[in-house]
């Protein structure tokens, strides 16, 4: 198969063999029989031509061709009938200008390998996007799980306040309206808990769909539950790296920038081929041949003229050429009758308009690729700066949410003591309790936003797979080679979150 590309033609690197055979029967009428001994020549020939050809990246073409023919004629003048001829030809053609050079003829192979790299990078981009999406969904799931615990704890506190108010009302310590308000608080807390549980279950379904190929088609998979074993861990402070270091890392790691670099290289290779096509065609050809002749002595009688003399004189055959196909091969391999030739061929196109048009187009494509590369680099720089700013903003929002939650917890504890001493109303307690729940939810949201900002920065820097220990080979195979670790009997993350939720409402 010939590979077609703009610029100098690409050699076919696959060697191929060829073979042909023909059988002919031909009758030729002649006006005289003086030279041949007959007025009509009947020829029966069997011809075979076979060989092998190979082209190389240097612009070299090599052909080894064997020609064989068996010819029988009714010609009395022939010394041999049938005659066996053979010719072994070895031909080498080398391009010296157009089509010359290893790099020029290899450019499509390099481009094909580069295209494979681009395909791998595209796959890597998809894996990065998928991993980031799953991580974000998982932390949303963890956040909703924490929020569900807060709502559950809020319901327990509301139920406890309701029971305490019923006992106090029995001894006349509180007004009946406080019982009604406490019961309303329980109903509100139950509604909030149901809403939080619904959000949790919906997020679980979304996460299941993202983790499986078939979604939630399996009933067994539908009945299974995802248990989060991690809690959002926020360090005391964020590691600070200079923005120029982050940009430099992103310019090296981002797959799309690697793709633009490969595209630039492909365009340079294409331009190299077009430049080569603008050269004149100059080739040198070396041809080596070894011929052979064999046959049986002609047994056709020579015609006799009316005066009794033979029409022609047929000399005796040379014993060297009497024999069969074995003798033909012996002469060829012994190089008894060699022929050598060396030739140069020059082809100068006067205008070469097609190559010039291809050159102009490739120059424009190269300039466009340069622009795309600059735009991609600028976009990466902007993404890094934006991701860094979002991380700083998310960190500030988280610190504010933590302080607000602590203040609300302290306020709730003080208000609850006042209520027990009769210096605060039940409305004050329930209001502060809702504020505490709201502050806890805000902290969970802020922590989720912060960890997503980190995840986004990892994606922008191109280190998502490395930081999350994702093996790209496993993604190619679609199978995880690592064995899953055992589930802990007591999940530390859940225990810590539950303790945190309970501590918020301690007096």
C-alpha cells in the first residue's frame, strides 16, 4: 500500500513479491524464406517473470527480477529449438534530491507515532476529568453525610427539649405554649432530616452511576450502599507556592499543552516534506544483469531448392548452449554473460505550482498552530491564577465558617444555661439551635468548597492522577489490578464526625 502525503512521495517499506506467466501462440507470414527457411513462422512461447522489490527510508529502491522463456518455432535456420532463455536482473535506484533523506521519508511514521501519543493524551485528559468528577461527587457525598448527622443530632436535641418541657409543664415550671413550640421544633427537625436523607440518597445514586459502566441497572447494585470512610481533613494552613512555580509545573504537566507541542512537530515534519518536493528529481540507477541461453539442437530439416542445394546453411550448435533449465541457472549464477549499466536521471519541474501551493498552505497551518499553542499556554496561566485565587478565597471562607460555628456553639451553650435558670425563653433556645445547625452546615459547605478548590488546582496543574495514585495502565485495561483493602470495623471518619456533631450541642 502506498502512503500518500503532501510533499515528496513516501516509499513503500513493505517488500512485495510479484510473479507473472503467459503462454502465446503466434503465426507471422513473411515475404521471403531466405533468412528463416520458411514463409510463415509459428511461435509457441511460455514466459515467466517473478521477483521481489523493496524500498527503504533512504530513498533507495531495490528490485531483484528473474525472467525465463521457453520458445519453440518452425524455423529451420534456428540452431536451437526449443530455446530456453533466462535473465536475472538486480537493479538499485537511489534518489539524490527529491525523496532523499531518512528524516524526509520517515516523517509519516513519526507523525503516526505522534498521533498515537495524542490519542493517549486525549485518553489521559478523559481519565483526569473522570477522576476529578468522581472525587468531587464523593466529597459532596461525604458532606451530605455529615449534614445528615447534624440534622439527626438536631432532631435528637429537639426531642430532648420537647420531653424536658413536658416534664417542666407537669410541675408548672413552663407555660403550655413552650410545649407546643417544642413539638413544632421536633416536626421541623424531622422535616429537615428527611430532606437531608433524600439529598444523601440522591447523591449516592449519582455516585453509583459515575462509578459503574451500567449505571444502576443491577438490582443488587441498587440495594448496595456506599459507606464513606474518609472525612474532609483541612490542615491548619495552606502550603504557599510562588505562582510562577505553579505555572511552570502546569506548562509541563498539562496534557493539552503536550498535544499542541506534538501538533507543532507534525506541522514541521509536513513542511519538511513539502520543501523536499520542491527540489528537482535526480536519481542514479545501477543495473546488473546475467543472461543465459540453452536449448536442444534444431531437428527441423532444411528445405532443398529445385537444383538440389539446401536453401540455407545451418551451423552446428555450440555445445555450451545445449542443455535444459539446469544449464540456464548455471550460466546465470556463474555470471557467464553479465551486463552492467549506470545511469542518471534528472527531472526539473519548470513551475512546480502544486508543491508551492502546498508550501503556502503548510506555512499558514504552522502559523495557526503557533497561535493555538500561545493561546493554550495563556489559557493555562489564566487557569492556574484563577484556581489559586479560588483556593485562597475558599480557605478564607472556611476559616470564617469555622469561627462562626464556634461562636454559635458557645452562644447556644450559654442560652441553654440561661433557659435552665429561667432567664431565657424557649424561643431563644430554638432560634440559637437553628443558628448552630446553619453554622455547621455552612462549615460543611465551606470545607467541601475548599477541598473541591484543591481538586481543581490539581487538575489545572495536571497532577490529579499522581496525587490520587491512579494507574493509567489500569484505566486502559479497564481492570483494577490492586486488591481492595479491608473495611475497618469502626470507621474513624464517621466516629469523628459524629463526635463533632454531638459536641456542638453539649451544654
